[in-house]
C-alpha cells in the first residue's frame, strides 16, 4: 500500500472517530469502530484482539527470538470544554484543518500509527510489531493500557503517539497527587479561642512552594510541586479546626514516586497521603537506535512535562506524534491534514527496518 493510500485512509478513519464520542471510560463505540476497521483492512484476522475498550493487532509470523516493538496511542478524549464554536463531534474541514474533539489528542497519532503498522507488516522487519489502541489514557484508568500489558509479550520499545510536533520526547515527567491535612482547634471567631488551621496551613503550603529536590534532570529539570486546591472552614464565625489541600507533584526520572513521597514526608510536617505511586517518570537513553535515527532525520529530542501512557510502561519508550500539545483539551481543537501526512512519512523513516539492538 502506498503512503498516499495510507494517508487518505487515515484521514477517513480520523473523521469517523471524531464523530464517535469516546470520553474516558465510555470508549465502547470508538473501540467497535477500530476493531471493525482492523478486520476490514488487516488480512490476519486471528491476530486482532480486544480487552474491554482496548484493541490491538499483532504482526504475522511472531518470533519470540526477535524483539517486539509496540505502537500505541489512545482512543479516549476529555469532555468538551466550553467555548466551542464548532460542533465538537463533527469533523469539520477548513482548508488544511480538521476540527473536532480528539483530532489532535490523540486521534491523529492513533490513525497515523495504525496505518504505519499496516505498512510495516507488509515488509520483513527485524522485530515483531504490535499496534495497540488503548482506553482511559486521559484518566490513567486501570482498565486502559495497564490492563492489557499482561496480555502482551515482553516489549523492547514502545512508540507512544501524542502531539509533539513529530519531535521525539525522550523523557516525560511522572505524576503524584498528594492529599494533605493540617489540624488546629475549632472555636468561636468572636472570641480569642481555638487554633486556626488555615494559618498553620499557610506556613506549610509555603514550605511546599519553597522546597527543592536536590537532583535536577538535565532534560526534565527539577521536580515541580504545585498546591492546586485548598478547602477549610464550615461557616464565617467558626475558627476552622482543619485545612485540607492538594499538591500536584511532577517527578523527574531521577526519583521514583515512592522516593519523592518519602523525602517530602521527612521534610514537611503535615499529614499527607499519595493517591497513587503508579505514574512514574520515563526516559530513553540518547544512544538508543531510534534516537540515533531520529537525530539523523533532523529531529530534536526534548523533555516533556505532560503525562501519557508512558508512565505505566515498565519498558523503554519514546513519545512522538503529529499535532501540538497546546491544542489539546481546548475549544475548537484541530489537526492539520499535512501533519498527518508528515507523521506517516516520518514514522516509516524512523521505524522501517530499524534494529532495536544496541549498536
């Protein structure tokens, strides 16, 4: 199949997916579309699989002796934000643009990687190949990629499709959310009684604001702490006896989330609980064959502050895809058709006959 044919088919599939609502945990219809599409276009029907709303396909003649390359992007979207001037579930074309919810994040990556998978399986490759369309990425849900990985063979490398302008993100920050509480003593606001938990919390919140982890990544920078929510008090005339707040922690690859949590516990005096340690930072070495080839193609590796399914992958991965991260989760989200054409061409140049073994 020519790259022109791949491109036109990818555009048609993207339009259909935009018009099939697939909010996180409600991706069933989109998964049906993809499953049927694969059955129509992929000749190896017995190599198409589904678990929940996750759909994947495996290249023919699988050989355990060869490394395995995973091509992954997600089918779910966030809910439409306010401010849309166009119908979010209608694929609207204007010149080179296709507007629609999920067009940029990450429909363009999904359809590009799927058709690159078809192209690569038509030629002998030095690796096994798996294409996986995963669910629940936007909410890091446990019924997404995390539920599928035990069903897959060992993965040597994953290419994760997200809008990066087709530049390779060779590192990605992790995420840990902390629920914190500071306690005082309730009393009447008109009298000199009680201990105001808000005043105590202000000092502790300042500690979070000023705290610095000693290890700073060359690529991802420092661990970032942001207090994002605060809640206290029951009514105006009662001294609050408790103040709760939430801290968003973005870890670099030099700290596992458990380690970062332990450091914070030792240095900041308040009750804190981590919602999860699952979403760790990721990194691929600069001398990995795919990064060497990317540089030969003139691509510029960078560190990504945003989270993806990479955080749930216990193997080497790189994030690269068409579109612009700044368009994600915005009203009037769009992708350029030319970006999809470029993505298909670049993915093929990056992956065709790529050796996954170190030089």
